[in-house]
C-alpha cells in the first residue's frame, strides 16, 4: 500500500516504522524529526532495537492513487492537518483516525464532506518519543479498525507488519473501552509523575473507581454497556507497563494535551444526559491549569529517559 502517516509522534512513528516493512510509507512530522529520519533512519528502542529506512517530510505535497492516510496527530491538531490536504484528497483515498478520545473522526468527516472514506481506528500499542529520529517501543498491543469494505485488507496488511490488527465488531465499544482507560491513566499519571504501570498501585483504587464509574454511566447513556470489572482489568493489564502516558509526555514538553477530548468530553456528554461527573471535571481542570502554567514536571525516571521539549 501507499501509506502516509500524518503525525509522526511516538505512535505515528511506531506505525510508520512497522508498516514500512511491506508498504511505501511517508512519515509527516516536525522538521527536526523529519531531518533526523532522512539522515539516519528511524531508530526504535525498548522492545526492539532496530533502524528503519523510510521517507519523511514536513508536509504532504501529493496523495497517490488508493493511498491510506493514518491520522495520528493529537485530536486538537486534526482540523489544521486535514484542512492542509483537503484539495489533495482523492475519492479513492482512505483516512483512518488512530487517535484518542471521543469524536476525532467526526472532525475529519465534517471537513471532507463525504469526499473519501473516513474510518476510526483504536490502538493500545505503547511508545514514547525519546529524541528526533528515536522512539521507545514499550507496549505490544492491538489495532482495531472500524468495519468497512476495505478494513479486512488493511487489517491483514497491518498484522503482517507486526501491528496485530482486526476489523472491529463494535468500534463504538472499542472507542469507549480505550477512552475509559485513558481517562484514568492519562491525567493521574501526568499529575503524579509516574509511569503507566505504577497506576496499578491499589492505594489509587478509590480515585480510579470514581473516574471509571462516571465514565460507565455516561457510556451507557451513549449506548455502550460493559459487563466486566474495569478496575481489575485495568490494574492487571497495566501493571507491567513501563510506558509514559501521552498526556505526561505532552506536559513534559510544555505542549497542549488531549484532556478536552478525554475527561472533559465525558463530563460534557454526561451533562447533556443529566449525569454529573465531578471527578472527571476536576481532573480536567487540574490538567488545564498545568497546561496554562506550562508546568515542567520533574520526574524521577527522567534521568534514564531523554525527553526533549
């Protein structure tokens, strides 16, 4: 396939590296990251130590026939990203939004207006951006792809490249499952300055449970109901993770987070359904305050992990 990764952060770079095994991949990212990749390749650390040779650019100049665009920017960057390529998009282009939060695909659909197929994807692979041209691959996971006539072919390709993909039976459920995880994981790890695995600490269970319960109430009103123990599943699934949440990475670099599309989005949707979400609202308020003051976290593990602003 001809694949453009629009948003070469940690996850975008990981997907670009893996997909370059079988596909013609172009990574779109910041100029310094792009220059490092074009000069020395994209290096992965952590679960693997490899160097991938692939093309990288700071912008998209053209879109080839039957191209797949993976939108891996932060959700708040989606509008500018798609507006910049609106005139280049073809009828046979496919855009897949592999992003966090609620409604990221709707932003794209609003701009595209039916010009091409827009899909939602969900990933739970874990990666961290170490420095230009270098990422840390921390967590092996899966890629769930919204059902469409093209999805099975895409999923097969992704799986052959090591990205464990499948066509989702219920993408809305997959979105909410990842959303609830992110509503717990991202703000709490960012506020406390801990790695993802440390959130399994049972002393944090009361707070985690409050966040989860609010999310579950809103999800049910949104047509999604879960019948398993979310807290137990989260603790067991995350306890060995050495990854750093994307929200913590953003705060470390003084960048805007995706809190508006996570906890705040849940609280706002809850409000429309008459459900109060004070815990999610409070976490969102704390993160927003940290953003506004550009608080640079001083975290014990940064001595062993280079994170450049």
